[in-house]
């Protein structure tokens, strides 16, 4: 199965956008950045890409592994690094463990990767707060064997099902006028938890990625175009992202002006509105035939893409440590701290990818599914 190196490199740029988004509040060197595309759209890109990669690497015609082997492979993919960054978070930001007088429930939910399923910030932002997205991914993985079965013949009603599920959650949040996330009430049900965080809402982006893989498998050996044409298609696909952002903002404005309690729907559109454009970007870039995608074959970029999951999980821990230690760092220029932060984040991500993520994935699959093999995602 062909490795899709262009998509691997794009993972790094999506993680980079999220890191810049979070670091803007801490470092003057990034505070000036005002992107026309919301930088936290990187999470939506990851969700769509995840659906694409799993469907691409587990095609219906060659799916010979059991659901158990699939789940073992997914567990081995995300949990070891989640555990290590969880422990790193406790070591560097110990007050993250003191969200409530009794944090046993939040700890258990976090370690079992169900914390994003609970629409309370005390759960979904517990410990390493960015881990909410891999909790959402865990739900997507749980649903994947069902969603992928006979996908070519059943995608119509399954698309209706996932959109309907998300719409139902948004309707409940709107009808009950669930309040937005309140930092002072972390264990209050919030519309943020129901619209932005909830895997029951965000699964539609994952499924759009699955549909993109379905289209790619159909046309991968059919579209024969010249590199210049592919390059124009790549430029058009990338240009579609800010266009989609504009339309999602227009839709958000319409919702705000027509609904009395519009926060849940507006928040969802504000974070997931780029998903259709990401489908096009992933579909075009997966071919890797244009000059832009060929630049993404550069090995250092591919390696950074491989380490992007670790970068995503570790970067906000360092920001949290910085905020805890600001009084003792006042003598150091902010720009110097910013450089150290980036060096530390990139270095830590490469080390975690090389010495934790990769070897533990192989060992866990060997322990829990000996003698079995499951197709591994090429991205």
C-alpha cells in the first residue's frame, strides 16, 4: 500500500497551526499573527484526515482482521503517548490534578479516554487539556468497524445518521439553553462540551474523511493528469479553505441573527466549518502528483509529520509550565523563551515519537494481538 507522504507532512502544518494558536497568549513573537483561517481548524483537519487514513488503510475488500485486532492497533497507536504526556503534565503542572476535591473520576475518565464524552470542562479539559481530541478519536475508532462495513453501499444513510446525531446534540443544547463554558464552574454541563468537544457531534468530520477515502479509492487509478494540472488543482484546493471559512462565518452570522440561543450551533460552525474544504485538500494532495505535494515529500517534513501527534500532545504542557514559572523568568526576554519553547517542543516531539510512540505501538500489538497483523495507516 502506497505511503501518502504529502499527507504526512500536512499533519505537521496542522499541528503547527494549533501550537501557534495556543502560544499566542504566552509569547509576543506569535501574538501578532492574525491568520485568515482559524488556526484551531487544525483539529478539524486531523479529524477528517483520520477518517481518510483509516478507510484507506482498511479497505473493505482486504479487511481480514477482527475488530479486536483493529482496536488493539488503535489503542497501541494513541494510548502510550497519552499516558506519557499525562505523567509529564503531572510532573510539570501538578495543580492540573487539583481540579476538584476528589479527582478520581476525572483521572479515570482521562486515562480511559472517555473524558471528551462528558460535557463538563472539569472532565474534557482535565490534565493535558488537548487530549480531549484523542478522546473524541477513541469514539471514532469505536464506531469505525460499523461505519466502514459495506461503506460503498451504505454511506448515504450512515452520513444521515452521523449528521443527525450531531444535530440532535446541538438541538438539545440549544433548546435547553445550556450555558457556555465557564472557567469558574468546571463541573457544569456546557454548550462548549456539547458542540465543540463532543465526539457525538464531531464524528461527522471523521465520516467525511471516510467518504473522501471512498472517492479516492475509486479515482486513484483513473485520473491521469499532467503535473501542471495537478498543481493548479492543489492551489485551488488550498484556496478553497479560506473560502469555506468565509461561508462558515456567514452561516454563523445567520444562525446568531435568527436563533435566540445560538451559541452551540455557532460554536460548532466556528470550529468545524472548514471540514468540506479539508476533504478536497486531502483528496487532491493524496495523489501527490503536483509540484506542491511533491515539495511535501521532503524527508525532514515527513519526519516532522510523523512526530506531529507527539508535538500536539506535548506543546501545551510546556506552555502551562511557563505560566506557572513566569515570576522566576522575568529576567529572560520573551523572545528568547519563545525560541527555547519551540526547540523544546520540537525536540520532545521527535524523542517521544522515536522512543515512546513507535516502539510501544509495536510492543503492545505484539502483546495483545500476537500472531495477528493489522494494516497500519500510511500517515
